[in-house]
């Protein structure tokens, strides 16, 4: 896209009423500076045209002084803020420029400045809230429940994301690997689209903790710029003054304004006589947001026919995934790989789909492919690391997480994982310091709770049950809904002989997390010991539902059935 | 060794076993490897946190009035 010069062209005559060059010893000012108190030296206006427009030495702009003092052209100042990623300052300066009344200058150049400033401001505002659209994939609860796009009522096993195929992947079982609410094992990496899976009932949907990921960011200042955008676009015959930033801006406004974005995109496409693939992609994105997936698919397909682009493939795959057609998405990716061999995003997409479908071994294979192409790919490293950890290979997992550390990833989750891997790989010197660092880096209570929970496991491992008790209690202090902690506390209480307390804790655990088999199994064992066979049987059934392959549950059920048969 | 399907089979002696007792023990929930967050997710969370703080600030100001 042709880049417009951010400052006015050199055609502007000197006697424009703008501040002439000062005779001060201060740094020479570009003639475009905002109106200063008249310090016009006699040599001012004569010297003005001699100075080229882009005069201010680039070096000076990095000092960051306000435009007036340094004498920088305000638009240039804004541009330099933009380049230094100081978006708020940039948009403030642009607002100042835009608020200035046009004045007595020639309309043409002033309009150019106006456009440039406006363009810059929208870009700055967008950059402040821009999130990679490909990753954005938030489904509201209502959208999930009222989904009218279902292809088939009952999907064949292994072809639907909503019903992950059981155990076809050959990954670690729930006996070893914790499971999220939808029954899928915990992954190594979380993106905006990996929520806890799609809940099957409304009740479960409401109960799913939606930790602050529901509200979309709204920049109210940007809303006002939508209308000038549309207006200027229509009046401006050379359409492509529009850029990606503006469209993102319109989309990040509230939904009623989304219709405007769609109008904008449709208008532009018509103007481009349907030959411009880029606008088709934008329309497709609007349809996607509005939930019209089939239309979105059509747009993306036609855009793909016109111009093969990786991004279009990614968007189209998103549509297919939302339509719950992972196999189609997979085929699309594989075709894309033929045209773009070795493209990391495509391979990563394939791996993610396999992971969603619970096919851990294929996912691991593709993540390894990703690493062959790009060995700093954080997601792949994290996922492979967690797979190794849960396959009883903590030393290898440790190597992967160490690599992440070497790459500069520095957050609570990584240190927690390092601590766990160190402990299970018997490198006890590093364990506690990693956990300490993790606690220090935790940004909110949920992360703290996770770290304390894992510390509790370490304590159990070294046999210090008092410490374990305290750690699990601390977990609950930080996060009252931590089902695993309740379960483990119950086990500890049982060891001390407090049966009633254990039972109460298990009750809480099983009601908080019905998808976990451990609390149900423990309730079954407890009740059987006490002699409450009926309760034991119902609990064992629930445990079997959650984890059909659990040998101990099956044995228990067999025993109970024998008892009942005898009666 | 991974607990794969039939990777290892127990070898129990057929002779010489006097008694076999299998006390079903309570199971602990497993240690949790925390998933790492992507750049987009972090940015989203940061934005949402900022918006929430801002709204809280305005709310508390309104309450004061």
C-alpha cells in the first residue's frame, strides 16, 4: 500500500502565517511549528524556505520533548511517537492537530495534513488495542447454546470438536493427566480461543468460570472516528486510503457499529469490482463476527481463489472450526501446506486441531514439525514439554522448559512448570527456588493458587504432610473453587482419620468438578469402607463416567455388584 | 515408563503366594502443569484489566458523589 508522507509536501510557501524561523540560539525550528509568540527575527522569513521540510534531525526527536519546545513539526512529532510505540502520546498530539481550526492556509495542503493526522491517530488507537484477529475467537455463551449452524445432530466419532474421540490419540490417560471441564486433557499452551471447551449444557456453561474474558475492550474515543472514516472514504475517489487499522478499529467498537464496518467493506468491494481479495477477506471477517459462518466461508473461498494467502487460509480454517468441522479444516491446512511448504502457522494449526480432537500423538508429531521449521516457537515447545511431563518423562520436559527460559520467557507459569519438572526429575536443588520465583511472578490469585497447589504435591512427595496440608489450605485461600485442592485435602484428612471432614471435602470437590474422576472414586472408597454400599455404587458409576479406563473403579464396581447379587 | 496400554505386564508368581491384599487407596489429584499464555491472550487480559480498573475507578468516584 503506498505510504503517504506524514508531513506536508514542500510546496508550501514561506509566508504562510506560521511561525518563522527564530533567531534564537535554540535549535532551529522547522517552519511548520505551531504558532509561537511572535519572535520573528528579521532574517526569519527569508531563511524559512531554505530549510527543507523534513529538517528536524532524526536524532533530536528521540528526546521526547513536547512539540512546541523542541520546535518539531507536530505531525512529525506524532509520527516519531508512533514509531517508538508510544501510542497514547501519539494520539494526543494528533488530537491537538485535528482540533486546530483549518486557518487561512490553502485548503489543499491543510486537508492533507488533516488526513495524515487522522490516519495516524486511528493507527495509534488501533495499535493500542490491536489483537491478532486470527487468534481472537471468543464465543459467547449464548452463541454456543443457540448455535444454528450444526451440520449433523450427532457427529461421527473423531470428526467433531464437541465430542472429542476417546483415547484414540494414545496420550496419557486421566489417571495421570488432569482434565479440563470438557473432558480434554490440559494443554501446554492457552490462546484466546482455547477456553475450557464448549460446555454441553446451559448449566455447565454458566458455571464455567469466565475469568474476565467476556468483555471486549472498547475504545470510546475511536467510535467518533468511524463516521468521518465512512464519509471521507465515500468522497475520496482513490479508495485505498483505507487501511487495515481503520477496519479493525470499526470492528472493535460495539456490535451495532459492526454493521457499519460491514457496509464499509461491502462498499469498498463493490468499488473494487469484486477483484480485490483483501476486501473479501475483510467482509468475511465481518460475517464471522456476526456469526454468519456460511457467508464468511464463501467470501474467504473466493478470496482464496483470487489470491493465495496464508492469512486467508487461517481465517477460513477458523470458520470451519466454528462450524465444528475439524476434518475439513485439517484438509484445508494440508492443501495449504502443499502451496506454502513449511509454513509454521499452518503446521501449528494442524497440531492445534489434533490436540482439540484429543489425538495427542499426532499433535505431538506436528508440533515437532513446527519446531523443525522454527525452533523458537513457544507454543510448540510448551505443548511438547507438557506432553513429555505427563508421559512420565520429566527430564525431557525439563529440557524443553529450560529452552523457553533461555528464550526469555519469564512468567509464573513457566517457573511453576520448571519447578515441577525439576522435582520429578529429582533435581531437588532447583525445585524450591523455581517455585519461589513463580510465586513472586504470579499476577493474580488464581496463579498463586496454582503454584501453591503444585507445592502441595511436592510436599506430599517428600513426605511432609503438614506442609502439604498448609499448601493446599493456601491454595483454597487464594481460590476457593479449587476442586483438586479439596480432593487432596480430603485424602490428607483421611490419613489423619477424620472421616467426616474428608467426606465433606470430597462432597465439595465433586460438586465443583463433576468431570474429575478422583473425588467420585474417593467417595466410593470411603463409603464402601463405612458400609454405605448404595452411595459407593453411585459414586463409582460417576467415576466410571468420567474415566472409563480406571482399573480400580472397575474392580470396585465388580465387588459391589457381587455384594448386591448376594443380597 | 509410560503407562501405555500393556507396555508392562506384572509378573506374579503362581506358587508361594500366601495372601494377596489390595487395599484400595484414596487417589490424589495430579500435579498441574500450567499452560503458557500466548501474546494475544496476554494483551487481551491486560486491556481488559485496564478497562476494568478504569470502570472501577469511575464507579468509586460516582459512589463518593
